[in-house]
C-alpha cells in the first residue's frame, strides 16, 4: 500500500502548510474594510409610547 509510505506525503503536507502559513496571513492582515465604523453617541434615543386604539 503506497499510502502508508510517509516519505512523500509528509513532505508535501509540511510544504503545503509552510506555503499556507507564509502566504495567507499577510493577505488577511492587510485587508481593510471599505466601511469604517463610526462612533455612536452614548445618549439613548428618546422613544414615545404607542397609542393603541383599542384600550
């Protein structure tokens, strides 16, 4: 069974993870959001109670 021979598969596995860990994190960390959040006021909005017509 060639699947049980770890020599080529271990090297492929380690090399692929090395590529993933060196290429993907800088791309993710460099991502910027197009819509920056703005700070909202701490004052709670004033609400008026509803006037239900049946009571």
